[in-house]
C-alpha cells in the first residue's frame, strides 16, 4: 500500500487504482473459475452459425422466451409498422414530456389481464422492484419482510428504503408468521415481498396463506410475477390464477415484459388510487424516460397472442414437466422446482457445474452455469428455461447429453486449483499488508 499525501494529511490507499480494486473484487467473486472456460456473454447468433458449420444444431435453454413469441411474425410486423407511425424513442419522461396514446392503452390491458384495477409501466423490470419498494417503504418505523432467496432487484429495493429489512426462511410461512408475531407492533407500515416463481429454484409462494397472514397482521403484500406471467395459471395470468385466488386482493403486483411478453420493461399493478399516486411521485417513473412506442406495440401484440394462442401456455407446462420427469428418471436433482418455466439441475461443486455447461455447449446445448452469483455457494446449478418452442427430442436430448458428461478431468481440476490457490495467497497478502499499515 502506498501512502497518499493530501495537504498535511497522509492517507494509506488499499488499492493503487480503481482498476486494481476491480481486479481484486472480481477475483474474490470467483473469477478463478473462468480459468477453466468462460461460458458467459455468448454471442448467440455467431454461436449458432459456428455450430451449424460443424454440422451441429443449436438449442438454447438460457432464454426467457417462455411462450416462444420473440420471433413471432405478427410481433415483428407490428413493431415495424410502429416505427413508421411513431418512430423509435419515447423522447422524455412521460410526466414532463408527454406520452404516446399507446402507453395508457397497454397499461389498461395488462391490468385487466392480470385482474387488477390499474397499472404503470417503466423502462425496466428490475427498476420496477427497486423504485417501488424503496419509495413505498420510506419511513423509519416501516419494515419489509422478504424471502431469503428474493431476487436481487427486491434486495436492492430494500437497500434503498429507510425501513428495517427482515428476512424469513425460503417459503417458510410459519417462520414469517413467527417473526410478525414478535415484531409487528414495532412498526407502522409493513410490506411482505414474495415471488410468483422463484427464478433460481423454480418453486412458488403460497398465496392463499400469504393473504390470510396479510389480513391478520394488517400488512401489505407485493408479489413479483416476473417469471409467472404467461407461465402459471390456465390462461397465464400468474400466481393468483394458478392458486385460485382473486388477484385484486393483492396490494401490488410487479412484473416484467422481458419474459413471456418477449420485449423489455416493467410494470406495477395496484388499486387505481395507488397507481394515480405513483404516476406523479414514483422516482423510477417520474425521472426516467417512458417505454419506446416500438416496445409497447410489441408487448401489446404479445399479450394479445398469449390470449389467442393459449396452446402455448399448455405446451410450456408440458415441456417443463417432461424435463423434470426425465431428469429424475436419470438420477438428477431438480430441487423444489414445480415443473413450470424454470427448472434447475443441482450439482455438488462449482467446477462440476462449469464442466457440465462446457460439454453441453460442445454438443449444441446452451445452458450457462449459475455459480457464486445468485445462489448460495453450496447451490451451484444449471438453470434451464423452457419455451413453448422446445421439442420433446430437444428435452430428452439434453438430459441424455448430461448423462454422458465425463468426470472433471485432472487438468481442469489443476487449472482451477492453481487459480484458487493464487486467490488464497492474495487474500493472505492483503491481510498482512493491512496489519503492517495499522
């Protein structure tokens, strides 16, 4: 560490530069695993072409296109038409720069489809959680109860809130109720946040009981439907339809347009009085540009197609259920996944997961590993996203390929072990340097 003089004071810098700091942080996050192979940020169009040149097909189990609408000719045609009619940009924040007629039309349509009174759209599904949670729970006597496996957008929303944050064990509503019994009287407003389908485990929350708890303790309930719109329920309306509940009973539903609706952006649904208030005050909406008219039109068309071509919802469910069944028959663990849009296969170690992903890719199956980031260190997995476009042959094929993956080679183990050993020594050196400077 080099001393840095500023005026008469001397400071000790732990890092020579921002670049040095970033490099260290990346190593601590697990970059050593990339010494084996780097399956991330694949250029899908190039990957598809390269595999075709080798005489291999390409099947992605890594994308959110649950209903197989991303390349639908009607969506593409409507998007092209809208470019000619309204152009590409939204041009400004809707509050200060005005909006397109399609903004409120789509908001009314998505709210009606889900079964809520009103909706507000934002440019990002991630942003929808972050800004809504942070803005809503801005009192020192407020509290937010979240599932311990909550998506990062939910956690980031709680980080921006003034409220106290309390985690309950994953899908353990007995634990949630125990915490509420002990703590509810300490707070003014309380928000419970859960997900319709948890994106890492593929399981669901118990909505009927959550609403019972909500009513008994006088709290609010937010359900993140990012991975359940178009996935759960006979007509794809989400967790409420799937579990036989009136969606209007939920206080807030937050979702994204990037999964079943094949575009990008987010939305918040609630009572009209809530949305009217948020339309003039929600920071992520007021201080951000509106959705592009092209995105809006594509999302509206996807929502219509979901309701017209309902076979897509059934096919998606059949594909995910088939995968889970075949995986179990071949001795793989899929954890608590219910067999809908996302189903993981769990592995013993990070290196085994990386190794499996690489071998699948060599055979034309794109399934990036989930290690270190997003899951506990003891929960590495390959996470499979399903689409109505997947075939039975593709699903059986990827499981058959997994069965043939050889054990991790000694060379691969050596590469990662050396990288990890280097990381350990760097950590020790960092500790010694800090001790020497104190």
